[in-house]
């Protein structure tokens, strides 16, 4: 099972090699797409993981036991789709393919599972309909 | 015998509710299957449309007179300056004019005022005058709505470009342009026409378009007021008559009070400024088989130049010639490299407009108007140059 999310960990957890445990103890295949650690040692990791469903559940429980918050991508990036005019300007900068146009009906399609939270689409939208916050 | 139809014959069918109307996309496979002569017999009107950012847009406003009256010399609407060098309470609000008092990231301009008026919202009017014997008042401030003012006449000096260059950026820096965000090192391409559905690409030599042509404008009935500014019909053309880049333009006008915010939309291009999406639909009369051959133009028959915005000069290099079939596919190949493409004008909205205009014609309420004067052919551009001795 494959999924993409951001983990947010408090300073006390930044000393624990969380990713190491996910890989060694829960057989996660981890791809880190984006990472920040603040001066206060609070950190965020955007990761794509692949694991057996039961291991995935156990691994996420392990993270939570260390006060790690798991934030699905669709809570960090939103597109106000009901006001969208489907011009396509945002797709010009979305090299991950999360924002694309359906070439049959020319409707904007947003697939948050492909998003890498680069944020380039936010200023590219001429109607300012995209919000993205890596936090 | 070859079929020929007059405007009068087509309008008689429209009045009778018997006109056969298709869009400029729908006619393409029909002509491929049946041939132009057959389609010229069966189809009466073909609708074309575009919904793109058109900076050269704006609205003439007449606010009505205050008591005591004022001759407005300077006018602001929600902090956006409108040109008031006209009679007492007339002004022209340009879409790209920006309010100066906004925080960074809160870009707001004439296009936003137009949109708020259309949405029925109140807009704050401020005006100053010098005080004359006939117009003694020096200052005025009040809220206005679109319903309360005398006139709001959309008058756009340059819309609906016949073709437009696609944009790319060879420089090492991201460029923020009216063609959207252009990533460095040729990482993306943007383009901005509706291709085979675009009005002027379906009548490349302006047989049916000119001053007086009745059109769909912003959700209401509007008119072509003549050729637009920067009309460049002398542009090099393909054998099918389609110009290889920006060529003809339209000046259009209509009553803003009758328009809809569904087809007029304010826009902000990062680090460039404000623009206005304008929905335009042009119905084309099927006069004969030659007209059908023009209307059958497909994305594969329309080419444009790929212009490098990484070179900050008037004459930017053209790196390649690309078709709209390639541009609309989602990527082009440039010297063996696959580069993703993105439109800036909405095909989805353009299709909605073409369909809606088709309904208007079919229902008998929208008649075709032969232009009083066709758009000029062979007109080229001049440029602004430094002169000796200045």
C-alpha cells in the first residue's frame, strides 16, 4: 500500500531516528520529498511510503506514540474548485503532475497524492484559488 | 450546383427556429466525412469562442450627476484610478489599472472593480473636481452599484487575438509574465488561444467579421467595433490563410449591465499585474463551401511561433514552429527534448460559450449581422523607436 503524507514531530522526537525505525522495524519503503527542521528542532517531513497494510498501520501507530502528527496532503493543499475557470495556468508549473487538465473535457484535475508541496502553483493561479502550507 | 447562402436566408431560418448550428470543433469531423459542399448545404451557422486573459479591456462609466454638480477631474473606484478626462461624470476604467494602497500580495485592479460591479456589489467612488461656475462641487464620495449608475459600457480596444505566440524561457531564472510563470531552462511552454475553436482562426481573412458583427460578449449580446489596436493582418500566413502568430485583433463593445460574472473574470499574474478574462463568442454564417473549408480548420492546421521570453527584447527569438495539436497534447518536442505545455485561456469555458451561443441562435433570439466594414487585410505594425536629435 502506497500513501503520501507529512509528519510533524516535536523537538523531543527529533533526536529519534524515526525514518530508520520505519524502514527497519516496519519494512517501509520511504521516499522523502521535502523536509524542514526549525531552530527549535520541530520538524516536518513530506514522505511517500509503501508498506504492507498491517505494517503501515503499526508504523503509523509507532509515529503517533512519539507525539508525531500525521497530516494527509489534501489538508495542506487546497484548490477552490468551484470558482476555478480551468484556464490551466497552474498546470504550467506543476511538474509533479498533481495539477493537470483532462484533455477531453479540459477540466482541472487535482491529485493530491502526486503533490510534492513545492508551492509554485500558489502564485501561478490567476484567481488565487490555491492554498498550500507545509506546516 | 455549388451552394450559396445569404445573411438574409440564414436569418430567415434562425427566425423560423430551423437553423442548423454546430460549433467550430463539431464541424471538423463532419467535413472530413461528408465534404465541404454537403456540409455547406446542411449547416447554417458555426459558433466559435474564446475565454482568455485580455489586458486591453475596460469600461466607460457614467455615474449620474451629484447635487450640487461636480466636474470630475480625478476618479477612483475602490482605490483604482479611472481616466476622467472626459465630460463631467464620465470615466474610463481600465482593467489593468492597479490600486496603489494595497499590501504586497493583495494586487487589486480595474478588472476586480468590473467583476465586483457585475456581481452586484457596492463599489466606493471618490472624485475630485476643481469647482467651476457650472460645476461648483470639488469633492464627492459615495458607494455605487452597477444598477444605480447610468451606463457601464464595456469597450475593449484589443481582444480575441487571431493566434498568439507560445512562450518559453531559455534563461536561468524563472520569469513571471503575462504568459504565466515560465520556468528556467526551457522547462515549460504556455500558449493562449482556443485553437480550432478560436473566432479569428476560423475566418482567417475576415469574410464575415468586422465593424458591426453581432457577438457574444461576457454573457450578453455585444458587437465588434472594428479592428482592434495592434491589428497586424499582414502577418506571414500558411497556405490555408492562417497567420503564424499574433495577427488580427478585435475591438469589442457591449452593455456591462447585461453581462454575467460567469463570463468576465478578474485575474492576477504574479509580478506582472492585473488582467481580465473575457468570454467572446462569434457566430459564423455558412455562406458557401469555401467558408466551410475555413471553419473546418483543426488544431493540426494551426501553427504558431515558440517565442523565447528569456531574451528581454522587442524582437524575441522564435525557437520553433509548433502546431496547436502538439500544444494541446500536453507536451511538445523541441530538438528532441520533451517539454510540458499548459494553456492560459480556458478551453472548457470557450466550449461553454460556443454551446450557449449556439442555443441563442437555435432559439431564434440571436440573428447574424453582416459587418458594415470588414477587418482590414494587409495592415502591419509600427514600433516605437528612439529618434536622432532627441
